[in-house]
């Protein structure tokens, strides 16, 4: 039984592992010169494999898609990711934040060991093969067989397979292969797929920063701050952490964690505003008392630094967003220190985002997890309409969905010979 996998990211590679172990002949196609390019890039600063927090809390990180992802993650979740890495000879450890990393923090050794195991299992890799579907209507079908059309260095190629896993990624980092070109092809086949949108992304602030602030503070972090936000649907976000000022706005882990809510609010209203607490470890009463304390001959900047430790980018942001008069009104200044409104105009382009939202709706899948309008095809990874914050959640869900897509093929009645092979223990 021949299975074609289109896409060589973590989801596609994991589907290849499960299927090849079950006895299928797997051909994996990717448009890039090598597989796992975004995986390697993500690991440059330390490969975050998963997160060690309790499973039910882990599941909540997927928001409105927690229910759909729960069955996948219960089969292959954080614990299974760690066991899988150890099976490749990669030891892991839990960092102070609860994130799980390889002991050497690197992605390349894991990927090399993984690819070696896949080749031992007979997986055939076809690089620089760009899937382009069939003329006019996307991929073509002939009976129970599926024809996939590729552009290759040697010219056009048509590959015939019994079943297919599409793991083409989302729309972020297109230079690494995830360009979202597949969306209209699947829509043309009647697959319900939403437009791709940036996730884990930065934002531009309304009217931009002043030249002074942008030139001096772009790239500087806001440390030990908190943000809060309530959207039009009453969904709340409140968390302490860090983020970074950019030349045009804000980005970084704390912003990424709220990015889905902020992005959707901007799409609804044309803008969004979150409240920034510059001193989350001090109460409003403590801040008010410190600001109102007589400062004598000291400048306001010296007063805020000595009484509250406010300086650098935090002090500069207050001057950026408050008028001179407001800065010298103790009550208004204290209020701003604890709840400074940051008005956002737009998310940064999807090409700059860490990940993407949108894609194939779960409603487009049949009871067996296959595409209802194309029952010999399963989808995995960021192609599916889910999103999650950084912290190991993205990679775990991609790996888990790869396992799920492979199991769908093994059990689907639309692929009877492969199902029979799986049941026979081959």
C-alpha cells in the first residue's frame, strides 16, 4: 500500500513514521531542498519540544479548539513527545518555566536521528517537488487512487497513491516552505477552509511610535510587566511576563500569548486596546502613594526612579503616551502606571508571524478524520484550523496531529486494503 505525504515538517514526518511502522510504503514530498527547515529554525534559540504543566491546563492553551484537539493530544501529548525523543536517543530536561528541551538545546541532532529512522523504515524522500494539484480543480482522483501533480527540477510529475496526508503548514515563514498556496486548491475541491491569519504575531500601535521612542527603544524589552484585555465576546486575558518594543509597535512572548484575541478584535472593530501594568508587583495604592509623595527639588524622573524603580523604557513609554500635563497630575500618572492603554492598529503581516490560524475546518472532516469531500486524504499540522501560544504547544500539536492523520488512514473504510493491513498486524 502506497501513501503519499506532502510536506516535510514535523506533522508530515510523524505521519510518515506511524504509517511506515504499520507497513505502508511511504513517499514524502516537499518543495524545499530539505525537510524540517522551520523545525530547525525554531530550534536555533533552543528547541522547545513541549511543556510539562498538568495535561488539563496544557489542553486549555488551545482555546476554542481544545475539544477538537483533546482526542489527538490524549493519544500523543507531552508525555509521549518526551518518550519519542528519548527513543531517538535525545534526553530532555524541564526548564524553570516548565518548558521541555533537549539537553543540548539543539534541533539538528534530533532531526538527523529521526530521518535516519524513517529511512530505515523505508520512507522515500522526494525534495524540490512542489505540489500544484491538477488543472482547474486541484488534485485529481481516479477511483480509489489519488493523483498528485508536482513541479520538479526534472519537469512535471504525476504520482499515484492509495492515500494521502497533506501536511503543508500554514502561512507563516513562506521562505521556509509554508506559503499557504494550498488554501484555494482545497477550497476548489469543496473543502471548507478559512483564510490563514497571523498567530503569535506582533502588532503596530495606532499612529506608530514617535521617532524619538522608536530610535532609542526599538528592540528593548519591557520586563516584569502585565497586560490585560477583554474582547467584545467577553473573553479575558491577563498575564504577567515580558514583551519587546519594535520600531512600529510591540511583539514578544506576552503579546504572542494574547495575539489571537487581539487580532480577532481588530478584525471586528478595526482596532484593539490592552492595558499595560508597568508595576504588577505593586498595588495601585502603593503606586498612588509613591507618586503623590513630595519630591522636593528632585525631577519627576528622579522621583519615579527612586520611589518606584521606574526608568528606561517604562519611563519613556509614559512620556510617549501621556501629555506633559498628565505626567504632572499624580492621580492620572499613578493610574497610567497601573493601567496604561496601548492602542493597536493592526497585526504584523503573516509572513512575520511565528505561526498561523485558519485553514481546514474540523467540520470539513468526516467521522473518521478524513476530508469529507476527499475521503482518501487526511490533513495534519498547521493546515488545520487551530492555534496555540509558543511554549511547546505548537510543536506538540503538530506531532500529535501527524499521528492522528496516520491513524485515520490506517482505520478509514475509504482505504480498505491499508485498514486490513493494519488489522492483520503488518
